[in-house]
């Protein structure tokens, strides 16, 4: 067994898992964090995307043992008990998701982008989301949601919010 | 994934000792190729995995008396973010950017990409075009070989089971050599190359002739290959669009592409002619731009 102690969404957690356990499996089965999804399991679809030490990664492509002493942020770490994170709110407002399976990964990739680039171009957004596959939508509204999120997070009133306020 | 024993190496020497002790073991660096392989081909399941992902050495990008040295654990994202590499070899950044997507570039390492040694390896052509060497560590010390010799066949390298690729070196005499990389895939993101190509050359300013020409192609032979007859044609000839186009046509005779689900061999040959020509033009444009910069100084 491999012993792992790591910080998940700000909380220190420990687990003892077989060495072949992936980060994704540990999140879902040991810590009951089922936001990150098991899609392709080989790093193509991005449904399992989480942020490790500030970088977006496919949690299906890391072994739990690699995470000892590191910090993981999952979709569960974004919202507070009564409020969505601005990126989640913008995805909702823009109607960016349909079935929603790709949503957690898509939003974590968006967060990783906006954490380092507060004002990304459309090309940069497309590049940042290229590792997240969605089979329902045409991606356009996700790109809009990231643009809106960028505005909200920069503190400029978002287009939709401004409209709602008349 | 099948069960395996798991060891974490603290540095490259420790890793080599673990590999010797537990051979045959598989090395985990970025994991983007290894874990996908272990899941999709259970028959490849190793008894032991040696995790080098947190080894303390092999993470540097530095310029020293040997040239530009890139540690084995440097990721594709770190290459894209390196100001040092941006100043010397923008082609390496272009190549890194075409690999996978952000998540895989954040984990995947340059050495891992080379060690996997698929014929379409996107890190290969530019490095071969710059005569890169690889440093290989074993229990009895280090050895150094040309990257071109490191690729032996599809998914086969010159590495022995207890050896580790620890560093990639672009020799100092090539630090000013213009190089250009292009990849043609079916999509912009997450696509394997139908063909990838890199060229490097020097232009004699007075005579406008080419020398030290390297034309290197991927995904069109069992390994990354140099287009020797095309290189030979261009050596000493004038740097003109006509000669670049002719070199591109000749490069087609230097490759042996296959037909598969992504493209036919004929289509890949057409791509070879175009990409070889365009990478030569790109390298030539860089050569002229750096000359002008030199004159202005």
C-alpha cells in the first residue's frame, strides 16, 4: 500500500491505497469527491481535470502516490455553501452546459487559465479548453462563459450583469 | 491497471539504482504515456514502477559550456514558458505547443516524449535538426549519444532496461543555428502528426548559399529520419524558393510512410514535400532576420 497525505480543497487528508490507484480513483472512492469524472481514463477527454499545485492536470494520469505533500483543488473546492464560484455562475448564465458531464473538467481548465491569464484572447481560451471534450455543445457558449468570467473576476461589470441591472 | 510495486526515486542516481535492482521496471515521469499504456495494454503491466516525477535533479533548463541543457523532467509547458528557449529556439516552443493539450503538457516531459519514441514524436525533429545529444545514466556512469541514434524503431530506443535518459543537450556550436518546426495534424488540439518536420541551416550572407542543412521528418518512417538526399542537394546551393521546393520534392524519396486510418502514404508524401519546403523557408527567414539584427547592432 502507498500512504498519501495531501491537501484537498484546503483540507489535509490522508489515505492508504494500492500503488496502482490513480488520483482520480482516490478522489472519488476514498474521499467521495465525485465531481471529477471518469471518462476516457487515458487523458483524452479532460472530464477528470483537477488543479494540482496551480496546474490543470488529468487526474486519471497521475498515481495517488505522486500527490504526497501536494495541493489539489477540485470542482468541490470552488463554490461556498450558498454561492457558486463566478466561473460556475457564468457557465450557468451563459447556458454553457447541456448534459453537464464535461462541466467540472471544463470549469477547472477555465479556472487554471484565468488564474494565470486574467484577460485571455479567444485563441488562448480555445487552447486552454482543447483538452476538454464536450459531445453536447459546440463549445461557443463555454468560450463566452470564460470571457464573462474573466470580466467578473477582473472586477469589470459583466455584460449580462450590466444588462440585468438595466 | 494491474497491481505493481511502486518506488519513488529521490534523484537520478537513486532512480538508476532502483532500476538496476528491480529490472525490468517501468519509469514514471509525466505519466501521460505510461499510465495510458498500462491501462490500455494490461499485458505491458510491469512488476515495478519507479517514480522519478519528484526527483530533485533533471528539472533545469540551462546554458553552460556544453550548450543548451534540458533536464529530463522538464515539461512541455516549462519549455513553452522558458524565456531562454524562446530567445534561442522558438521552434522548440512551437513543437511543444503542438503536443496534446494543456493538461498533458503540464505533466508530460520532454524526455518522456523522446523515450516513448513513437514515429510521430513531436519533440524529435527539431532536436535532431539541431544535432541534439542525449545523456543516459546507468549504474556504471553516464554515456552520451546523438538523439538520431537514440531512436531505434517504433517505440524502441537505445536505452537498456536499467538506464535512464537524464538530459538533452543542444551543442554549443548550434546555439545560433536557425531552426523551424511545422506539424500537420487533423485538428489543432490533441492530434497526432500526419507528418511533422523541422529544418535548420545557415546562410552564407555574401553568396546567399545554404550550409549545414538538416531536414528532419517524423511520422513517415519507423523513426524520426533525416532527409539525406534533400540535405545533400541543398548544401552549397543558393537559398532560393525554387531550391527549397526542389529539396522538398527530393525529401519524398528519403521517407517510407505507411497508410493508416489517419492518412494514406501518398498524402503523407505530398505533405513531406510541402512541410520540408516550408520549414526550410522558415529557417531561412530566421537566418536573415538575425543577420539584420546583427547589422543594426
